[in-house]
C-alpha cells in the first residue's frame, strides 16, 4: 500500500519552460512534505519543504504547492534549466506512533529531463 | 565540509557472506537512518536511531542489524547476505527526530550479492 505516490516516472521539458512534478498521498497523519533532488551516483539532496499549515512555499525558482483537501502537492520549477535534470523524490513526514519520532515516507521518484 | 560519509562506495558479496556498512556524520546530528533504494522504488527505511544509544526498526528490517557506535557513527550489518539484499544503501542524519526537519543523505553504498 503506497502512501506517497508519484504517478509520472518521467517528464521532459524544454529549457526555460515550467516543470511541474506531482505527488499524491493517502495518510492524513502526514504533516510535513519535502522534495529531494537526486543526481546519478549521489545521495538525495533536500530541495524544499512545506508544512501542512501552509499551501505554498517558494524558494527562488522552486515553489511547492499543497492541497490538503485533495491530498496533493506539486513542485514547480520556473524557468527550467538543463542542470535541473535529475530524479525528484516527494517525501512525507509523520510521527511514528510507537517511538514518537518523525519518519519519512518516499515516493518512487520522477525523472526530469530538461532539454536545451 | 563532509556531511554524511558512507564506506565503502561499492561492494560485491557472495550469498551467505557478512558485511558491515559504515556511516559517519560530522554535523552533530542526533538521529541517523539507514534506507535502501531498489530500481524503480523510493527509499525504504531499514532502521533508525533517534539518539545515541537507541535503535528502532523501520519498514524493512529483516536480515539487517544496526549499531549506533557513538553520536557520529551508525553501522548497518548484513549477517548472511542474500541476493534480495542487492540494493543501494543510503545513510541519513537529522538534528532533531522529534521535530520536522530535512534529513541529510550520504552518497550511498552500491551492494551486489551474487
């Protein structure tokens, strides 16, 4: 049972255009959401996050939107650059019922290719 | 400015061999994590340590053991490797496991079991 879903395995976008990566979740206990970027042979790098009490967070070219009623979030990259080509993971955080600490649940990732 | 360091980067094992993956962080973080990533899959939590001296199971702990050696180091051990454990293993750390904060990842260990 996948609690965090990224339904698009891949996405191709022209340089300079907008990239929109989508993520859906099922667990209502998630209260913090993150996007990670991963290049080949490297570890995931934190990109941007959003708390469940907000609906938008912006950092430079990157904006994350959260729609709690739809259990949906999206990452917008404007303008897209060739260096943005990577795999993007959506992750959601919830407090573990036993230990009380927060744990992340990851989606399967979307491979973004930005074409020059 | 190392962050999270994992060793080795690559390893090939035979079925039944044992292996310890090492992880160290220099950010004075309290919590550390081990994940595995399989092709076409997201990262899945194997074990974590919320603080020095504590460890807990994650989503996929079977076949693994962990040791939180000190605040800096968190190792993952495969006692009897199986082909199903072929994967890329990532270690991560975060400052406070009881508040929402990003985790910081190492570059991974690519493990093949024949």
